[in-house]
């Protein structure tokens, strides 16, 4: 399963690692800073959108990949002392050999980061397992196109697919409609892409779409709201 995208380790501008896809001009994160990008797009503009934060907060991630977004989210759950229920989709899970080389747990001051990272990558498929009573996670090894999603469940969707040039099929109105159906009214989907075609597909799926300043090195990103 991990064979679809062959990757190599690279260091981004903020010192955090990412993976580059061999044969494509594509990485798992921005080369301007993987950690900065994840914090900005998914945590600050996604998780941070909810004030006060619903407890529990239901999150769906499309593309677990290295687990950086999940690790940052676990830290936020602990900091805010709120329960997070996190469902991650990943049809091509990375091998332990690749994951062990990434420097993410070392970037955290929290002594439990290593344990949390291990927890994230060993999360079960059929049930949620918890980390310190606050971060409940399951990891589903299916494509977003194939998975059956519960309706009106998620407050927040982290849409972190490879870019539209590498995986155009991921950025379709049909997929956004499916995600819209899985979200509650008042919920948001955040993504790093601000392409016109992506925004149009989100609008056609029913979202109210907002352009926001992007992370360092990127002018804009997108946040899409399910209003009803
Ligand atoms: C940009 S990378 C993910 C970055 C990830 N959130 C992280 O922090 O490492 C895109 C991810 O989407 C996954 N992916 C590819 N096709 C998918 C599909 N059809 N459904 C869900 N995820 C998919 C890839 O395997 C990859 O892990």
C-alpha cells in the first residue's frame, strides 16, 4: 500500500522534515516550512476557528501521511484540555522505516510527543483509541472516494491531499460534496490550496468559500464553511 508514492526525506526551511515524491515536483508539505505550514493552515485557521471549541471536537483528515497535523492537533487538545475525536484517511500508509527518520517528535518540547507520534501511527481502523484521555483517533486505510462517512459528524476537515497537478481527481466537486455531507452546519474545511478551480469546486459543493493569507512563502489558502 505504501508503494504508490515513493518518497525521500528532505529538510524544509524551518528545519522540520518532509517527504518528496520521487518523479513529481511534489512534497508532503511546503518546502518553506512543514511545521509552519501545518500550524498555519490546519491548526490556526482550522482548529483556531472554533472559539469556544466544541468539546468533543470531531475532525476528519484527508491524507494522514506523516502524521504531523495529527501530532499538532494532539498537542492542541492537551493545551486546551478538550477532547478531540480524529478520523484520518490514508490509503498508502508510510512504513515505520520512513516514519522513524522524520524529526517531528524532536521538534516538540513536550516529553510525551514521541509516545503520541507512535500512538498516531498505530491507531486502529475500526475503533477509536485514546491518548491521555483527550485525543481519540482511528486511521482508515481507504481512499476518500471509497470510504463510507457518517453524515453531519465532523466540525472540521483537514483537506491535505497532494496538489491538484499531482492528484487532480482529489479536488473534485464530487469529493467536496461527500465531505460537505459528513460535516455539521457551522463546520469548516481548510486546505493549503487557493487555486480558482478548487474554490469553484468547493462552492459548487455547497460551501461558502473564504480566501485567507497563506503560510510563509504562499500568498493564500482556503477555508470553506458549511453554513447550514
Ligand atoms: C500532502 S500528503 C499528506 C500530508 C499529511 N497530512 C502530513 O502531514 O504528512 C497527501 C496524503 O494523501 C494521501 N492520499 C493519496 N490519495 C488519497 C486518497 N484517494 N484518499 C485519501 N488520502 C489520499 C497520500 O498517501 C498522502 O499521505
